[in-house]
C-alpha cells in the first residue's frame, strides 16, 4: 500500500520551497520501507498566522504504521543500534541552498552567509519550532512534540560529515544534506524524539501525534483567514501596498534630515510610517525598526503584514515592529550587560537603566561606535532606520538614547500632539533641527457624522479649538448612546449583523472596557464577561490578557476587547466604549497638576485638567470608522449629561437607546 505523501498549499509551484517539498516527497516515496503505510503531509511556504516568526519553508506532519528502520540511538543512556518503528512526527524544515563554502558551524550553531553578513540558521530554525508549537496551542489548545531540521540542499553527505566531525567524532545535529534516505531522516529525528519500548518490547518513536487531520486542518488557517479578512482590512492593505498611493502620499525617504509627521488620531500617521518602511526596503534594501508604546498596535501591524503577504518585508532582515520597551531591553542587555539582564528588573528600574545608557554614551566619545558594533552582531538590534510611532508619548530619556545612536537622517517620527497616556512630560521632537515637518490635517479614519459628534463634545466643554477636520470622502456614520443596559446585547447583535452585511468581519468590531471588567488570576488577566458575550453570540479575542495581547487575533469570527489604555492607534468599523462616563471619572482622579505645563499653555489648572480629560476621551472615541457606541454607567454624571444633550440636539445621526 505504501506511504501517501501529499503536498498541500497554495503557494507558487515555482518557489524554492515547493521544489524542495517535491524533492522530499520523492526521497520518502523511494526510500521508505516497503511495508510502511500511512500518510505524510508537506506544507511548503507555511504561514503560522499569529506568530512573530510566521514563515516556515516546509512543515512535515506524518502518521505511519509498519515503518521499521534500522538506526543508532540513545536508550537508557547507552548507544544502541536496532530496529525502530517510526509512528509519527511533526517537523519544521528550514531549507538553505548555500554551498558548503558559505556555511560555518560554531559549536552547535550553524551559520549561512548572505551579502549583508552571517546569519544564524540554527536560531531561525529553533524560532520556527517554537512558533509552530505556539500556533497549535493558540488554535487547538494542544500541540504534539515538534522537531526541527536544517536542510542544506547544496551540500553533499561527505561535505556535511566533514563539517560535523570534531576530533574524529561525528557531532550530532539536526542538519540533513542534499541527498539522504528515509532511514537517515529517522536517524536525525531520533536525536530529538525519545526512542521508547512498547508493551511488546519493541522500540518505537513518536511525537504524541494521533489525529493527523486536526493538525493539517489548522495549517490551512492562513488561507481561510486571508480569504475572509474583510473589507476594512483589505482597504488598509491597499493603503500600505499600492505603489501609486505610496508615491502620492509617502514623504521623500531620501531626505537628509528627520521626517516628523504631525496630526491628530486618524490622520494616517502610522500608515505613513509603514508605507515609508516598505519604500525604503524596496528602494534601498534597508533594515527598518518601527517602535511604538502599544503592544496591541504592534500585534495589529504584524497582522497587516501577514495578510498583505509581505513575508520578506516582515522578517528580521527587513522590517520589524516592536515596543520601545522590548527594543531598549535588548539594546541595554546586549551593550551594557553582555546579554545578562533580568527583564523584570529592567522594567522595574526602567528609567535607571535608560539613564545608565545615556551616561555611557556621554562619557566616552567612542561609546557610540562601540554600541553600533555590538548591535551589528544582533539581527534584532542592527537597524539602519528607526521609525517612532506615537512619539509624543516618549520620555526624554528614551529620546536621548535614540538621538545619540542614530543620525537624524535615519529617523522618521509620528507625533500625535496631545494624545498622552503615560503620564509623562510631553516629548519635544522639535529640538531636532535638521527635519522635515509633514502636517496631516484631515481625519482619514472616521466618517463625517462621528467627527461632527466629537466636535460637539469638545465644544460642550468650551474647547472648540480642538476641532477635527473631516475628509470629504468619508460621508455618513452614526453614534449610539446606550443608557438601558437591558438593550445592550440586542443592540450589539444588530450592529454586528450590519457590520457583516457591509462586507466586514467580526474582527472589525472593537469593545473598549475599564479595569472593572478585568479579572486578575495567577498573574494574568482576562475579560470578566467573556462567557456572557459568548452566550449572546459575540465571540471575543481577549486583548485584556497580557499573554493574548502579545500576538494578533487570527479568527475572523472574533471581535476584539481591550482596555481603554491599550487602544491608541487601533481602529474598528464599529467601536463600543463601555461605561465611558465611569472611565473619565476614574481618569480625573489620576490627574496631577503640572505647574510647568500650566505656564506653557498659559491656562488655569482647571482648564489643564479638562484638557487632560478631553485628551483621554478622544483616544477611545476616535477609534470608530462607521459606528461609535457609548454605554453609560450613570446617566446623571456630568459626562453623561453632556453626551445626552448632544444626542438630543442631533437626532439625525445620534440615537439614544
């Protein structure tokens, strides 16, 4: 009967990965034991949707019977040569076409040479194995034992043996040469999969994989998600990938100074950063690091890259998106502590470590060159350009480190003005003298009626100078103010249906909640009302959980829920701000007068406090594109009275429920 080997995937059949899968299929079919039965599925150019390392050359999953091979393995701490039944395996395969002279081994790490330098292929392979494990856990809540291989398709067995020989002994590794047999493959896998004895006293090896269909179905998630990504996501992808749009709206990335985008929420600052990053990669082959404060925004940008099918843009050698905390931790740990720094201690003493870095760069004229040399050894630190999103919320120390390490012509900054959430002194990027300011005046996110509502809200507090200018292309929009909690789910279900009818997906619905809605158990957090939402047909990606927020949502059937402090930079077709009046009341308690800020704006402390609250109000209310839903906890609160009065005066596009 033999082994059935299937190649699954919608990638190009001309790609190197697909051709390698065809070679692997031929090897298995021609060299596997004659009596062996079962199925092996090969996924060339696999996309592990939702993972930071998402691209794998080949994923190989198999379940077999009567597949006995003679190999050498370790059993009870002794080397044994015997017959072993190969039952199942789940393996990532990194394919490298480098010739032997472009490959080096240092200890157990294998390096391959590219034009820009040496690349750690072992680390890349290990990251892929971890990503596949997390992928299965995230989507199936279960994972088999996963192995990983490096396949040097241009290296002979003799060349590989020479590179693996140390003092006359062969070094065990997960590397396979150009040509090999199924028994050789099993031999290499046995170094990662423990060989055991069954009840019949026979040796066998397997990776706890029983249901092949369950895991192969999960591997097709990317294709399903991409086909149902929704109109809103398609539009955003078009904005960042359309060549004519890039030429029309992107600034000149060849400018000699820094570029600073200035604009309110929704004016397109983040999209401009992404466009310019793509343009730099395309024109110069540059390496660009995009930094922001918001983990949820990092995940959302990564989702766009994945769905836009720009794998080369998003790998470590081209464009990376991270939080500034991750970047500074990696930088200081590598440059000052020789890779020995506890992450928890770093976050607890964050400003102290930043100050230490500033002092180091100030004390020695050669310190900058030294740090840059150290960074060049680490792909996660070796960047030619730094793009900074939400730059107004950076601290003075964070800014100093970047300005001391990078030439101004290698900086691009998106400054959102008064949108502060970190409670620090506003960061002044105007101190950069050699710069180009790009003023973004028009709101490109929200429809006209929502902008009218926001302008009315500002004017009701006598801050009409905060007026937002709508785009002439974004007509329509509506606002729903829910005062009767009994009608909440009926309203939400109706709006979800409208959202889906307009070609969007559940992901495009965003719920924003206060800390009161979040439970804290065993160090993690989760949304308290998750079960209640599910019982009413609203499945949720729980972004209130720190662990969940690390990776982006992969299911098009799940709406998102996040806390107010985590939504800056995000958007949704339909956005629900829950207990909005209570949120602002709690924020008012956190306000600390700043005498320096009072003198800067020449305003009274009361005006500054109100400006502080309106800034916080605008951050969540400017997330919605088509429909803004606001629920009120206390209709008699000051905020509620303002909102309800605006609703009564504008019933044509504001509905009070």
